């Protein structure tokens, strides 16, 4: 689900002290884009938004999300985009986000506390 090698590369590039800020920015931007997909009716705009999401996801190591974006981007280009797949993308992002937060500390060599603001079940 998460490409931990890519996450480590990113942290090495920017420094562990900046990782929290980058992750928060990623989460905010992706959530805004995902919310906007519900209101975007133009297939070209949908394709652009999905392309943006794919790039962000690849950069931060959200492998499954990036793979789904690649599929949706192809569907948008072909004009066959199924809106149900956008819901699948949103669900995959949430699963990836939970996995990222739960496993960050055990997968990173040098880390600072990372809090994505994810609520645990029952809270």
C-alpha cells in the first residue's frame, strides 16, 4: 500500500524535521482534490485533477492510490471514466492514510512525530 523506500527517500531529501509539514500539505491538497472530483463534470478537468493526485501520491509513496489514479487517468482520456471508481479512489486514499500513520514510525530510519490527524476507530 505504501512505498516506504520512496517515503524514506523523500525524508532524506527534505530532512526529517520537514516531514510533518510535507505530509500535512499532501493530505490537505489530496483531500481538497478528492472533494472537488464530486463537483467536476468536465472529463478533461477530471483527468487533470486525477493526474495531479497521481503525481502527489507517487511523490509521497502512496503506491495503491497512484495505481488507481493511473487507471482513472486512462479511463478519463478514453471517456470511459466510471464515477464509482472515484469512490474507490477515495476509499483507497483513506486506507493508505491510516496505514501510513500506523506504520510510519516503524518504517522510517530517522523520524519526528508525525500526526496526520486521523481519527482512530471509535473516536
